[in-house]
């Protein structure tokens, strides 16, 4: 029994169709954020992009050779043993909807776990970026990818999600990650109805704010449904008031690839600037779920 079938036919199919599709999404996002930027850039792309790509390389290797094979292997085992949904005989549309909702809730709940102290050691590598754009959506520590295997692979295994559905969702997951990390200014009349259902660039920009209560919101990856159900949705912060980053890490010069890769071994810092001040913002008067311009 192979738990890491890195060369399975399913993964080879994923490589063939998902890789070019995600490349097209990335190109579209890059063009969009270049032509219509949402937030003012504080650091040059020439400084941030080489660092973010440098961190992303081992992360992508960890995802393709560790996370994805493990998720496929575990869900294949569940199919052989007829666990969870495999036993229920639901009609195909109902089962597919259930599987997609399970996978999206797993993504939401895993993201919340990443903000707990142990996993924050890895996830802060992503959050301390001083701007947010497409490259931030690639900037995850490889340790975070490997640490996610028991949860992101184990829950779908126990609940009986099919491997093919899991990989299809993973492609959507990656496309949405590129989209909502982008610095693209969508017309507000387009983004408002989108934000009722999906995590959008304005919504995720709030999640990357230096204000702690704003970072503890908008954990969704694809759907905003789970944030609504768990009261973690916050849309009412204007983007030009959002400062991206983590207050304890304001020094761009220290965000080298070497430092970022070693960061999980470094001590955790309080949510405060080096001066000891804590970023705050008066509570907006608009409803939490009203998307601000």
C-alpha cells in the first residue's frame, strides 16, 4: 500500500491539465494587478518577488511530492475500505456537492488552525510580507505544506471524499488563492456581489492587515460561507486604510529567503511593533458584511 503515490495516474493527469490552467490564471492575475492595482505598493516588486519565489520553490516541491500524493493515497485507501460517503449511495450531484463542501470547510478550518501559536511559526512566513499580490499567494513555508498532511489528507479520508474530486478541488483552491491574494482592483459593483459568496481581493486584504482583529477574519479560501457561519467575516474596512503585514516584522531587509526559511525555529513575538505599540483602528460603523471601497 503506497501512501505517497507521487507518480499515480491521477496526479499525472493533474499535472497535465491543472498546471497550464493555473499558469493562465496567474498570468491573468498579474496583468490585472499591474493595470488596476488595489492598494498602494510599499516595496518594489524587484525586492519582493525574488524572495517570494525563492520561498515558494521548496513549498511547491513539498506540495507536489508530499501533500498531494499523501492526500491521494489516503483517499484511495478510504475508497478501497468504503469509508464515509463511499457507503451512503447518495445521488451523484448530492455526493459531489457534499464532497466539495467538506473540502472547502477543511480548507477554512485548517487556515484557522494556522493562526494558533504552533502552526503560526510556519504561517507567519506568509503573513509578514509587506505588500500583498500574486507572489504572496505562493509564499508559504514548505513545513506548512507538510504539516497540513494529517488534517487536509486525514479528514477527507475519514469522510470518504474521492481522490479525483479532491484533486479537482485542489486546482480550484490554488486558482482562488492566486485570485484573492492579488492586488487587483475589481469594480466595486462587481466585487460586492462576488464577496457575498467568494473570498475576494478586498476581503483577503483585510485578513493580511496589521490590525489583529482584522487578521482574525476572512479565513475562507473559496467560499465566504464558513466565515459567515462562524462570525469571522469582516468586509467593512476600506482598502486604503489597510496596512499589510505583521507589526513585529516591519524590516524589509531581514526578509531574505534564508531568514524566511529559518523563521519557524525563531521565537514568536507579541502582536506589536518593535516600539511596543499595537496597531488599532476605530471600529467602522458599517455592517461587518458590507464591502467597503
